[in-house]
C-alpha cells in the first residue's frame, strides 16, 4: 500500500509579511509623511480690541489726572490741616497727629508739604501744565531753590527725559549742575570747625549735627574729619560754627583724642556711644564730667597721658 506524501506545516506569518520594508524604515517613512513643522500653517484667531469710547477716554484722562495730582493734593491737605490746626481736638501737635492718623513721621509730612509748594509754583508756568511731578521724590531736590530756579530745573529735566515725567535722579542731577554753576566761592579754611547738615542726602544719614574739622578744601566741597572718620561733603551740607582760632585748636585736640580711641581697637559699644555724643557737641569745650569720662575711657584702652597732651 502506497503511503500518502507527508503534509508540510505552513509557517505562521504576520499580516505585514508581504512587505519587505524593515520596521525601522517604516518608522522613518511614517515620520516623513507627517507635516514639516517648519512649513506648518498656524491659524491665529485675531481678537479685536475695541477702541475707547469718548466717555472712556474722558474717564481715563480724569483718573490719570487724579493719580498725577495725588502728591500735590496730599501735601496741600496736610498744609491746611497744619495751618488751621484742625488736629487740635485729638492731638497736641501736628507731628503727633500725622504719625497716628497717617503713619507719617515729621520728615515725611513736611516732604509732602514742601512738594505741594513746588508743584503749585510749577503750575503757574503754562508749559508745565501737562507734565507735572507725580511723586514726591521728583520734587525733593528742588525744594531749596528759588521759584524761578525750580522752573528752570523742571523744564531741563523734562527735556532730558524725552518730554516725559523725569525721575528723581534726573532732577537731582540738573539741580546739582545749576548749584555748581551759581555756587559762591568755597570760603572754608583748613582747621575750621563746621557742622554737618544732612538735609536730604542719604549718604550723610546719621551724621546730621556732627561737628568736623576741615582737612581739605575743594571747589564745591570739603573733606572733614569727624568722630568716626573722614567724609567729603558739599558746602551746602556744611554750616560754619564760627569758633575762635583757639577754640578750633581745642576741638582739633578733642578730635585727635577720639580718633586715637577708635583706632585702638579696644572700644566697647558703651564707650563708642560716649564718643558719638562727644562728636555731636554744640560747644567748643568739654564739661568737667565729660573730661573725666573721656580720660577714663582712654585709661581703659591703654592710651597714656603723654599721647593725649
């Protein structure tokens, strides 16, 4: 009996077996078929912003004007509260009232008052009506100037700011140039005793009221030696004390004694506080108690008597 030929089992094949393209090439083809991002078209829906109506334009100008005049109105109100003493029913002094009611210390209250005075002066010139100070710091450098000088400074500062409201720094620089142009000659002499007036100079913070010995005279400033070091100060921040020559010599000796103590490196905080008080004296001599106290500190720091004579 003849046997039938053996059956050959067919191998299972995938549906894609008929495609001879390797899998990696397939992925590349799929990527190539996608749209190139560089040439993709992005649809942007434009949102139309409606123009301001006539009423909205009027409201905007009115509100902007309120913001611009906020400093002026605040200073003018404080001035009236002070001059009419409208605080008297609740507070003894204007300073106490401002601190309790608005959180303004004396300095801040009067900065706003002074700013209102300057802005009121600037408003008198037609070319300044549209461009007026909007912050107290823009006005502060001008408060000590004459009204006509204030006009000149503000006009120059606005021009430098490109026809916009200038910053306080621009105004300060313009004021400085005008002061140097109109500055009186520096009449201070080396060895003269003068007092530092801090005014609105942040670099002199904490030095107001201190006396100093002039050690160098410049065109518009002096280098002065105080109880805690040397400082170069513009002459408008100095006040002559008009001491006699002998009194200036006594103050020079005191200044030397204080600086020897500070350079000793042995000062405690309490002793330094004493020296600070001596550095703010309003007279050209020490009281008996002050002399004893200074000698005691010198003794504790190892400063001999021969060094202080």
